C-alpha cells in the first residue's frame, strides 16, 4: 500500500499550483496623483492574483518623490541598495532615476510615453540589460481630432507642460507634427514645478483657443490651478489623462491607468517567475477610454456635441 500512497501523494503534489516564493517589489513614482496611484494599484492586484500576497509572501514597498527629481534619485539609490526582486518606477523621471541607479536589479517601468527618447532602452523589441516595461504613448492625433470636434473654430492649442520632463518634451514634438496635419498652431507655456502651474496656464490666456495638458506629472499634480484659470477665462481645457476629467478638464481620450498597472503587473510576474527583463519586449499600453465632463465644459464656455456624448465611456454631469 505504501508505494501506492506515495505515488498518489506525488500525483496530488504535481496537480497543485506551486506556492509563490517570498519576494520584494519596490515601487516609486515622481508624484502621487490619481492616474499614477491607479497604476500602482493595478500592479499590486495582479501580483495578488498571481499568488504574491502582501503581508504573506510579498513585501510591496512604495516611495513618492513628491515631484522632486533629486528625491527620485535618492529613492532610486536606496532601492538599489535594498536589492528587491523587482523595481517598478512609475513615470519617466522615476524610471530615469532607477535605470541610472542599477544595472543588476530587474526594472519594469510604466507610464513612460517615450522609453527610447528617455534613454531607458535602446530597442523596444529587444531592450537588453535589466530593463523592460510599458509605454503609455498618447494618441495625440486623436486628441486633436476630439478637440476640433468639440471646438470647431479652434485654431491655436496651448500646450501646458514641464519642459524638464523628457516625456512631455517628446510629446510636444509629436503634438507639433500632428497639429500641422490638422491645420492648428501650437503655443507653449512651461512650468518646472507645481507652484508654477497656475501662472503658466494664465500665460496662455489670449494666446490660445484651448489648453491641452499631456500626461505630465508636474502639471497634473497641480491641475486644479490650471482649471481655475480655464474657468475664469472661459478657455477650454483638455487633458490626455482620463483621471483628470473628474478634476475639471472637459474631456480626455486615453488609458485607464488601473488597466495600465495591470498590464505592467503581468510583466512583473513574468520577471518574478524567472524571465530576463532584457528579453521581454517593451509593450505599449492597450485600451482607450473617452471621458467627458459636461459641468466643466459649461464653466469654460464650451458645449459637448451629441456625437461626443454618445460614444463616451463615462459622462460626468
């Protein structure tokens, strides 16, 4: 009987899922705001579903740089010294800091629009080294088409951004190219820290027919200041980030950042299970939601056409 029992026990053991080993995943973001927070939650939820449970076999560490690049570099060095199993930097500045801090620890970045321009990888299909991740490159041409649909008479787009964020500089080049195709002109106004956002928005009054804010963490972290200017000046304001629509922008066509986090989490799980990050192609986030805010439009002197309302994934009254 004993050989039979042993064989049965071995069969049962093989049929059971392997228990995930104890791991540490260290996450950092340049700043905290709803989109980046949602991405972080998406990563954690995928880890949990894969058997890595916080407080049991997963240590999930998070640090925010509070908008300060020097702090981002300090956090990156701290994480490199702590040697977690994987580091997940959220946003371009945090990813640049982490990639500069370690050549050995696996890095899976997310919410980075232009990984090549930010010099995080040299090849999207074969990144090599210890780095891979997920790009959230915005569909800028579609954004301009949406703005023109809502504001048929628009001629000039005001671009509100942090000139020190590589992500936003890359997007400016894309915006100018797409604007030329659409017969639009772009005017720029830069803020290098959150305290400057309201003043930079005010500098666009009288120079632009609408304000467009990219996935720029500095601007989004102080979005309310720009929204106040837009409402006061009846200057329609649009964002690339859908989580910002509930905070006062008129509309956004973009990613659900919780889903972005989940897609990132799937890559992290692959690395935890033994794949080399450098062998995993950098992916571009999938999915796109249209979110509109009727109240914000009214405050800024715009009207959302039925063609936009009818296809919106979410309408904020």
